[in-house]
C-alpha cells in the first residue's frame, strides 16, 4: 500500500467513525492537544485533508491547543473532548485516575528534547554541566521557563536544573510563561536573554532564536506525548485518528518537525 492509499484508508476510517448513523454530515472530532504540537498537528491535519479527507467528505478535527495543564482541567470540568494529547504522563495519569480516559487505547505519539535558546543575534552561550553559573551567563537578563508547577515543559526544566544543582539560581532569574510557547515568545521578542523550550519549538521559531545548549536527557523525566480517547467522547473516532497519527505517513510529518518517533520515546521512558 502506497502513501496515498494509507492516508485515504485512515481518512475513510475516521470519516466513518465520526459520522453518527443517519446523519448527513459527520461530527467534528474535538482534539485537546499540548501547545507544543500546534504546528505539527496542523500539518498532519492538512495532509489528511489533502490526500484523503476532501475526497471522502470527512470533517476536519477541531483542535484546541493550550498548556497541557489547562486542557486537563477543562476535561475534568466537563469540557467536550474526544481525544487528549498530553505533553507528559503526569496529566494523562491524572485523568486516567479519574476514569476520564479509555486506558486500553492509550498510546505514545512522539518524543522530544529539552534545549536552552537565546535570541538569534545574542552572544549567549551556556555549558549545561553540573554547577553551571547561570547568573553570569545571563549577564543580568532573565531566563524564560514555562510554569514548573503545572506545565510539563517547566517541570522538565526544573528537574534538569535541579539535577545540575543550580535550580535556586535559575529561580532568581526566571520569567515564567503560561505555556512553553509563551516562554519561546519572550525570547523571540528579546524580553528574555534565554529560555528553556522543546527542541521542536526552537526549530519552529526559525531565524528568531538559536539553540544555545541541549540538556542531557538523563537530567529529566523522558519527554513523551501520550494520547488517549476521552471516555465521554466519540471513542471510535478518536481511535481512528490515533491510528492515522501513528501511521508511517503521519509519523514522517512528525519527524520533519523534529519530533522523536514513538519507539524511541518508549525506550527512553522505559529506561528511566
């Protein structure tokens, strides 16, 4: 089966799953996904529609992008959702413990890396080794980090800096963002001398920022994106979409955006 046939087959299944019996128009699937997935999921959705969706009359999924913590709280509070894609296991575990997800269908979508970025034209360098002098490296500037109490990217950053023995110093110079993209934006605007984001965020920013350092993955919990259908939603449709996202053509899109494949992410997580 070639790439086009795979995508058409996935689209056909999704269209069938989304369409209530006897309905003229298929219901739109509601996907709640972490902010760091915004670009790649839009590209994957465009690919589905371009190759198979339009021919099949499938209704494009409706995407709700926000910090994972905000999305999880929305689902807890009863927001209508069919598929939840988290930026960490903690929040998907929380929903699972509340019986809000279909545990048997839970899968790992992709993995990522954590990096330090700086404005593209700034002479900022950092050696991410134990005891690094973060304050001197910042030269009086701030370091943008997603909120570590609730946002996965911020939690990973806190773990990494704690392992390096410099979290207290980082806290004194931190500018917190409500999501990883908020932290990225502060660096893009030159409002922070540096920032901690995912490698894919740095890549998406193109010429506005550059990578100044890459964290050793052993310093923090493995960065994976688990996904699961929401129990109160359209589970068959969510499972069909998950199958598409894990298909070779869709995974090729994730690779183009710099994400790690699920098998690599699973190995990293198992080794932790």
